C-alpha cells in the first residue's frame, strides 16, 4: 500500500512539473497561464536592464487648480505600496490594450479610491534612466496616457 | 554518500529499501528525514493558521475596495473565483480552514482533511492574485500543501520507511524545483545577453545590482538615499549573483543530500533577506515555508520517532 502512495506523490510532482512546462508554452502562445503554481520567470534580467524604465503615476488636481500634482505611491488604508503599483500598472495596461470604456471606468474607480480628495486626474507615464534618477529624483520624461 | 549512489537510490525504491535494511548510516538518515518532516508538517500547519488570519484581514480590506477592479486573470481564477465572492462564502471557507488546521495539528491528518485544507488554501490564495499581481504570489505555500496530500504524517512501519522517505524526497523536489526553474531562466537569460552583446545590462554587469535596486525602490517611490552605498563595490554583487545562480539552478539536487538541508535553508532565507533589503523584492511567505520545511528539528528535539516493527 505504501508503495502506491509513494508513487502518487511522485506522479503528482511530475504532473506539476509537466503542467508548468505546458504553462510556459501556453502563456507564450497567448492562451494564458493554464497552471498557476509553477511557471516562474522573475528577474531573469536585472530591473532596468534596457537602461530606460517607465512607470505609471497618478497626477491629480482640483478643478480650480492650474496644474496637476504628482501623487507619490504610498500605503493607503486598503492598498499596500506593492498592491498599489501592481494594480495601477495592470489596470492601465488593460485599458491601453483595449481602449474599452469598461476598463477606463475600472481604472477611474481605482484612481478615485486611492486619491479621493481630488476632482480631475491624469495617468502619466514617467520614463527615466536609472543612473540619472539616482542622482536627481526629478529627472524623468512624462507623457499623458489617460485623462479623466 | 556520493551523489551517484544517492541518485541510484532516488530512482529505485528497491535499492532504497535494501539500503535501509543493510546500511545503518543510511537508516539513520532516513529516520532523521522522516522525523524532521513530521515536525515540519505540524509547524507548517501552524503557519497555515497564521496565513488564514492574514487572509481574513486581507479579505476585510479587499471588501473596502471598489468591486469593479477585481481582475480574474488566469484560467484557475476564472474557473474558481470569476468575481469577488460574498462574505458568507469567504468566511465559511476560512472557518473550514481553521477547523482543518486544528484537526491536522491535534490528530494524525486524514487524507481527506489534507485535501480539504489544500482546496481551502488554493481557493483563498486567489484573493491576493485578484489585483494585478503575478500568480506566483504564495505559490510555494500553496504547493507545500498540494504536493503533500499523499505523504505519511505519522510514524511509519519499518516496512514502509524506505517508500515514505522517497515520497518525501519527491515532495522536497517539487518544492525546490521552483528555484531551479527560476535559476534556469536566469542562466539562459545571462548566456543570451553575454552572446547578444546588445549594450543592455546583464546580471554580471558591474552596475546590474545598482540598476536592479534603483528601479526596485523607485517603483514604490521609496527615496534613493545613502543605502545605495552598499553598491559601491560591484564585485561582491557579481560573486553573490553567481552563488545565487548556482544555488537556484541546482536546487533540485539538495534532495539527495538531506544532511545539507539546513545549509540550503539558510542560503535561501539569506537570499530572500538580501532581496527584501537591497532590492525591495518582497517575498515573505516563501522563505518562511522553506525555513519550516528544511529546518533540522532532530538536532534540537530529542529523536522521538520510532520506526515500528510492524
């Protein structure tokens, strides 16, 4: 009996590995990740390896203000900084890929939720060179992605 | 014991059984692995209790977010949690999780209770996935339950000791294969970049660690301050990367050397600690799981395991 059970663990691990390999292929082929517990391709290159990096940030203002202000990423009551960054990035990417009203509304819901005290918002793509921003944190290019 | 011999044993249950009966050193190794593993599973159960408390808090917070921003990303999520579940569903599943954790802790876990706990953990872990994260968040923790369903959790008979030992080796292989896959991607990426010579920063570039750190911290708008003095010399980071590359790529071979589990465990936990402090790469549950699974409990507690003569 024990031998059969040992084989079950062995086959479970092998199946898990195989599903992972299939997942690598299916993700690459655009079918999505069919097995979410193994496929792990993080930091295969250092961050910023192309020497130019882009991040999305929320800019906001009241209607009466003349200019938008940059909203730094910060711990919010319902989002840690990590959750904030990943959710914002994902929602902006979803909207940029589809340009659908639904995705724009979802992004607006998020922006309004994390920065509720403002009336007008922009999502800005900030592009910077790591070694430059290391010397001066204000050296980056901006381009408007979305205006609400 | 040499690697070839350990490999032979790993792939042949008959040879493992024969070695267990004839070789007292190997028999001792098997006993230590079995005992450590039984304790590790209990500690993992306690960790799961804390994880359930964290999920409870996470769900309370998630409920305060706009419902529209929940993202059902991969097939698994779309199948089991296409929209944010109602409070009754989540709290019921968490309650089942707590009951199963308590049962598995106080009693010898039944296979069905392990299946229920695995299903509970897998389902609840979707919650942190629903907000733009990669699905890898918590995946080693989930795997530590999923791959352990068929493992024995109590003293085993002498007859079954060899097979129990082998199942545990496969279990550990399943867990650490994550690191090997990650290492293989890094190795492939490094070789490609070294040959491509396209002017980008590869992992052995003198400024690779500095780039990685600047972008990692700036992503969260954490001020880039004097902490970056640690990158003044590049060679320790280049050597460190090579050590991590070897550690990750060949991680699966650790299952052949149970006596080195603790060294492996320290190396992995150190790697995660450096990642958190120097690069803002936040893995919390994963190093905890590795620490719990690979800790040599038999060196602290008196050996209590008896392999029974059934």
